[in-house]
């Protein structure tokens, strides 16, 4: 099974308190921030690795191809994914400020048509844009089905069909789909028994983890030799004109640090209605 996993380099969300807005309010500045793989994409990569390995024997039985659309510096993020076990990488060069979900989806669709994967697994959103759009637009461009918010993925025929459980606000939905398909994942996909590929023994359990696996020293050394192809938006025939623009950014107002105590629920409701005006 061949899986394409889109990944993005984002400013570390743990440094959110350091985020600043430019003086004219036209952009969020990233000076002084550290970069890391989008956490949602880490979950997707872990799911893809589990689908393409014998977890008990720790052997690879498929191929994971990473693709990142962004600046050349994103190669470090791709290398991180290769160190964790992915086989190859693709970088489509682009300036983050010139990209939106539609451009990203068009670039990913062009790469998918070249790679012909059995499956695309991606994070449900990025921590910077938070739009949760790219996966749906990508599936539309490819003419593939899409399953959002996957919390459990099972296949037993090398990725021809999938049984998927979706994590919804109102419960869990069970879906069966024939590939190729686009799947976006939630953090529940990291549960020890959330991915079954028909190769890893059914009674095998992955360790509990808040994120994906760590790269081993051996994996880091091997990643230096793994290939990363370079592409451009124009070379892929992608219209790089974004359709979504942001007019202005503002930081939330600072908290006053003052606390008001109320004697009853009725008083609280009254203050929320008349003073805070949120009801």
C-alpha cells in the first residue's frame, strides 16, 4: 500500500504567547518562533506508518510519501518525517503568505496524480490556519471520497477497502469506503488499537502516546539518504493565485486581572446579559 501524507511546517503552538501582529495589522509575524511539524499532521503520519508496517515485527510492508507545500526550509520538517519511517519526500516550493487551502489542495492533487497513491492521510487542519478545508477541496479535485475526523481505520486487503470510525460531536459514525480515498484524522487515531492493517497481529497494541513516534538515531541517520524531490507550483501546472485573503489581524485584548464575585446564578446571568452582553 502506498500512502501520501501532506505535512506542513508551522510555528510551534507552544509558543503562541510569543505571536505578534505587524504594526499595520496585515500579517502575523513569526520572528523568534520555533518551527515544527503541524501536530495534526504528526497524527496522520503515525496512522500512515501503522498502516504500512508490521508493528510487532517492526518491518515495513508499504510506502509512505510525504509532501510539503511551502518554503525550502520545510525540508527539515520533511526529514523529520523520513526519520520516523517514511520512505520519500516531495517539496513543492511556495511562500506561506501566498498560499491558501485552495492552492495547497491544487498542489497536493497534482502530486497525487503523479504518485497514484492508494490513500491520502492528512491532519484534519493546521494549527495556524485552522480552516479545515484543504482535505475536502483536495478530494473534490481528485474526484475521491473523503472521510473526515477518522478515529479508527481498518483494512485487511492492502488498502483496497477501509472500515472507518468518525469522531463526531454527537457520537461515532461507522463508514466503509473503497479506495483511493482522502482521510483526515483526529487525535483519537493515536489510540493503541485505532489502526488495523491486516498485517500487524490483531492482538498487538501500540504504546500510549500523546503524539506520533519519536525518531530513533538510526532513523535520523537513514533520513539523510532518503530522497526528497523538489517541485514548483508552476511546474505542476498549479494556479498560484490565492482566493482567500485576510484583511486585518488583531491580538485579543489583554485581561484586566480583576475578579467579580456573585452571590447567585441569577446574578451571574444578569451580569452576563447586562454588563458582558454575551447573552
